[in-house]
């Protein structure tokens, strides 16, 4: 039995608790951080096409779907994570959510593109941020003026994102730094 649970904090599934597997390095975005993030995103979430890379518990993707995103594609490479995400999708009858097993940045094709919002919360201390950013650019997964939510370990400096991307908002807790970034048109 899975004892780990994450709570949807807003939208049509508000208050629902979703189980997630005990996988090393899997750490759901904290409620307080998610609340701040979705306050930032409130003018952009309704009708958006979202990509949740490194989906893990699914907290960000299911929260986006709950709050009115048109489509959410959740990606993770762990089989147990994918199985639980699919079980949670069924539990919620989340018809606007698609779940895809892939290793980023090794995977080269996704079923949909481009995306208005990208949730980028990779495992900490694995140097995946720059690779994932370049992967998004190279495969044209970003809609014009896409927004990217980025969550990093608190100790990561400087932020390894493309120079043309603009940090719109930034906050930190004792454990994480988190950002809302606009992916400007120019490609590095």
C-alpha cells in the first residue's frame, strides 16, 4: 500500500489526495510553493497546453489540469511512477491528461507540441536543467512566449538556462529555488 500522498490545492479536484510511489529522489512540490506558482499562472492556465517533465508525483500536472488547462502531457521515466500516474488519471477521470514514459533528454519525440506552459522540476544534483532546456528548444516544444516553471535545489547557482530566457518571478525556501521564466523567441 502506498502511504505517500499529494493534495490538489485548487480547481475542480481541490482537496483530492493522490498517492505516489516511494521512489528515490521523488519529492513533490510543496503545497505553499504550488499555491504561489498557480497564483502566478492564474492568467495563463485556462486553456493552456502544458508539459510536465519529470512528472514524479504528478502534483504540478494534475494541479494544472484541475485548474483548467486544456491538455497536460506528463512525462517520467520510472515505471512505478508511470503506473501510479495512470492510476491517478483514472481515479480523477482526467481526460485532459496524457501520460508518457520517456527519459529526458534522451527521448526525441512526443505525441504533441508546442506547449504554452512547461513544468521543469528535474531530480536535484543531476545537471539536467540545461539539457532539458536545450531539448525543449531543439525539438520546438515551446509555443511562442511559452512560460516555464523551474524548481531547483537551493544551492544551484548560476541558473543554467538559455541567455534569451527571462526570469519573470523568483522565490526561495530553505530547500528550493523556484522561478517563472518566459522563453523568448530567439533560439540559442
